[in-house]
């Protein structure tokens, strides 16, 4: 049996991955029952487990079975996990007890990852090409009062996340640097103000004023972004976070060392940034195949 698990990054599957996974699709035997597989694995491991451990596993399986009597691999989705948690809460289980149930669900799922042949399908990162960036730049030159194009280019040039540009105040912009304490990680990131960044910065306000007060919500901003890009003939499913991908990939294409790109993005581990380098390499490979047509 082959399972395709679509996730956002290359890494070992954790419970958090299960929550974030876009989908779990069983390519062969889609109706294979989850419990049959788990019981097989318990029996195989029985000799190396204490009796109490085996009893505990079966206890958690019984509870899961009450919620989903005929659970198959194809039903193991993010939505399933959320519904299971809600169901456990409705039965008055404590936070710690629910955590143990989820821990065991993760254990059972990891058995499938290790014991079954897995095909990893990493979600494709959408980003803008250099030519598409130039299109946006030319449009902004024609429409310098277009605030959507202004903050779009600012995000492309800085790689900031939505949460960080929304909270960005003028006191964070000091002469030649932008200082941001990342909302997601708490990491302090310092970004040199390039000529391109300076060109799209609005007129300076008071220290406590927001730099981009027009950005009110992620949903609205994404809608505005898509509308402006469609006007330029860019029909990709681009979101604000894709502009961060664009910054990372374009920076690597321009020859900026990956260690520097990692610092600018505020990544705590360089392996997170290396995902973008692999995308650049993959693009190079695709273009090199053009030689085969000579």
C-alpha cells in the first residue's frame, strides 16, 4: 500500500503535521481499515512491549473506535483530528487526557509512516517570477498612489509575513534599517532598507502610526492582491505568504548566500531556508532540459 501525505515542509511527521496536512490520500487499498493495520502492528511488537503498554494501546483504540467504528486511512484528515478532539471534550475528558489520546493517534500514524511504503508529496510553493515582479513594479510606476501595489512590493522586497507588516509601526523603521520582532517566532529580525524598499515606503508618520494602515485583515488583503495581479495577467493563486516565498526564492536566484536569506527571513533553522534552495535547483534542472531539444 502506498500513502501520499501532502505537507508544507520536508520533515518527520508529528501530530502537528497531521493537523496541518492538506490531505492524506491512499493510492492503493483506500478502504484499508486503520484498526486492522494498528492491531497487526501491536501484535508484531508485542514481544518488545510490556503488557501494560499493550493494554494501554488497546484502550486508546477502543475509544477511537467508539468515535469512528470503521476508520480507514483515507478518512485520516485534519478535519477528522479536530472532530475527534471535540468529541473527546464533549465526554468531559481533561486536557491532559485528550493529549494522551492524540499522542497515541500520532504513534499509530507514525507506524504507518514507518512500516508502509510512503510517497511524500510536498505542497508546491507558489511564488512570483522575476518577470512578474517587474510587471508589478511597472504597474506601480504608472499608479504610484495604488496602495495595494505598494505593500505588495514591500512584502516582496522584505519577505515579511502578513502578521508582521500589519503590526509594523514607524518606530520600527530607523534610518537605513527595519526592525521587526516576528509575531510567529518572537525572533528579532533586522532588514536593511534597500533602494527598492525605500521607493515603496509611504510618507513617514508618527512613531506609533502603522506604516501600512490599509492592511486590515489577511482575507481582505489577499482578495485585493489577487485582483491587482489579475489586472496584470498574473492568474496564479498568490496569497500574501506567497510574497514571502517570492522574496526567498528571488534572493537565492540573485546570489544572496542562503545563510543571509535565512537571517532576513528570521528562520531559526537553516534547513527551513534550504527548501527554497531546492526549489531553485529544481527550476534550474527544468531549464537545463531545454538542451535536450537541440
